[in-house]
C-alpha cells in the first residue's frame, strides 16, 4: 500500500500527463488489475478444490468409523 507521499506524487504525475499518455496509463492499470484478479481467482479455485477434497476425506473417515462401530456391535 503506497504511503501518502507516494500517492501524492502519483496523482501529480497523472495530472501532468496528456490525454494519450493518461489513457495508456489507465490501460496498463486495468490490465494489471485484471491480472491480479485472475491470480486471485485461480488461487481461490485451488483452495476450494482442496476444501472439497478435505471434506470428502472427512466423510470417508466418518463412514469408516461408523462401519467399525457397526462391526463391533455385530460381534457382541
């Protein structure tokens, strides 16, 4: 996160730009934002897949535990 001095300097730079230069800067900024969004989206997808995998494993473990309990009761 930029501090106030960096932000002030960047604002002054933007105000000093001509229309074409400002449009190019905005395009670069939008492109960088899109790239960051894509990376975040991919990471989130990976995390959700891992959560799904873990939930499936928990379900399997609970099912195994229930089967063991049923087997123990059947042996008595």
